[in-house]
């Protein structure tokens, strides 16, 4: 069988299993409502555009201004051909925003995570990861283990007793660096890491805490500064990685924040920094404007949570059973993958775009549609979506 033929056979199997992903094409900016090719106007309930900044005029204009001032691309790696001043300004703003001394930007948070673990960890070190961490953390740890032969451990999701057991074992093996890595908000469940307990255990066992705040930056805390602000712990987290591609304008990019020495060390040794171009200046410019916009408009964070509470409460009133939580990620558990995919497709036919997830993205029997709210949603947007859920849910016998 030819190479292409083998791929086509596997793709056909994906379709038979109901896990094949079909792309939906948009012909308008990402917003609460978008123009979808072949569908017309639809309400988006599957975007990470939590604060609605993707199409805010000053964020868009900042990208245009940066394009005019610094051009389209960086030309090479930062230490080889120079670092644009907009990157320095963005990194200072991000560090201040999340409560750290310094930060370093990457082309994605996936890159940031993969640039962190293999750089910091060696054979004498261990990384201890939450069971439900994002794929980027999992792959970063796999990469580190392959390259550096570091030790790894996984603790049960948000189980502090199990984390302590793993830390005790790490202490017994005299690990040099003990790195505890967790998401801030877990993207498929919508729950929040027990950061105060994690930090307390880390201090007890002389460990370092890293938090991937990708779904929490711009979302948690009164002013959107993330999981640390949510718990009143700004400045108490050793390392924060996060994204510029969700609440902060949704363009692209990620960053790692922490002590000044960490940013400097990553600049010297992190392979994604040493062998890959920096963010395009236009993306850096729009991201910087997004950070400043959030600082000026903390009411967007309040509106986001108001929308999330309303939508969750109304789903429950209709008879659905979303997972409990206090974030704008509202998963509705359906069980079987086929049921989640069917609900998603029928909702789209009603003008509501929300994605169904099944195995292997989530465990067997825990398929779901994941609703994600935005500060850009109006009450009519949400009520339109709720009517669609009521109609389709009744048709499928879910309510």
C-alpha cells in the first residue's frame, strides 16, 4: 500500500468511528456571532475568545501599526538578527500582568511548555504532573524525559494527598529539582487547580511550581491576571506559562514568566528560542494592546463571569447537567461520543456552533459538548443558544 493510501485507510477508519474532524470555515472576524461558510450567521460557543478582544478596534489597529513600523516578519532568531523593541515591551507588560519579574515570549504556549521542561530538567530531576494536564504539558514532559532522562510522575487529578505522596517519593530519591506542573484552569473540565494547597506542598518539600494559565489569563481574578490573582497569590507562583491566543486577543503566541534569571536562562538554552523565529511584530503589537485593554477594562472579566453564571444556570433549568464550576468553560456530559457529535451537529443546524468531544480527547463514557462563554456574548445571543439547546435536547431525549 502506498504512503497516501495508508493515510486514506486510517482517515476512513476515523470517519467510521465518528471521530473525524471537519473544519468549518469562517468569513468574518472571530466574535460572538460569525459568518460561517454554508451556514450564514451562527452564535459561537466554542471559542477561547473569552473577553471578545479578537476584533476590538484598538487591538486590531495596534497590529496594523506594528506591521507598518516593524514589517511582516523577524527574519531569523532573536539572538542572531536582533530583537524588536516591541517584544521587549510586550514581555515587560506580560510579566507585570501575571505578577512575575520577567517573561519570555514564544510562538505558542505549546512552544513555551516544550521550551521549559527539557531546558530545566536533567537526570537528577523530577517533574510531577496533574493527571488531566493539557496535551502540551504532557508532550513537554515526554520530550524532556526522552532528551534529558529526567524522572516523571503523575498525581491523580487535584488530589493533594496523592501529590504529597509523589513529593515524598521524590524527596526520598534525593531529586535535585522537583517541578510540580499543573494547569490553572483544566480546559476539558472547567475546574480550577488547588493552587494554595499545591504551593504549600511545594514549599514543604522544596519543590518549584509551574502553572499553565492559558485558560485563566484574562479570565480568573478580579482584573483577569489569572489563577494566582483568583487566590490572592500574585507573586507567589514560581513559573507561569500562558498564551496570547485565547483571552488576550486570540492571535497567537505564548510566554513563560518567572524570576529574571529564568527568562535569561531560557534565552540562553531553550531550543525553541535558539532555533525558531520570534513572534511576528504585528502579533506582538496586537497582544501588547490586548494586555493594556484588559488593564483598562476589568469590567470585561466581570461580564464574562456574569454570562457564564447565567448560561450555566439556564442549562440546568432546562434539564441539562453541566459540570459544576465557576469558569466560562461549561461542559455538558453526554456519555457516548456519537451522542456528543450528534448534539453538536444538530445545534450547528440551529445556528449554534459548539464542539463535541469524545474519546480519546476525554475518557471513554465521558463524551461532552464544551460550551465556552465570552464577555462579547449579549443576553440575546445566549438566549438564542439556549433555545437551540432546548429544541435539540428534547429531540434527542436528553431533557
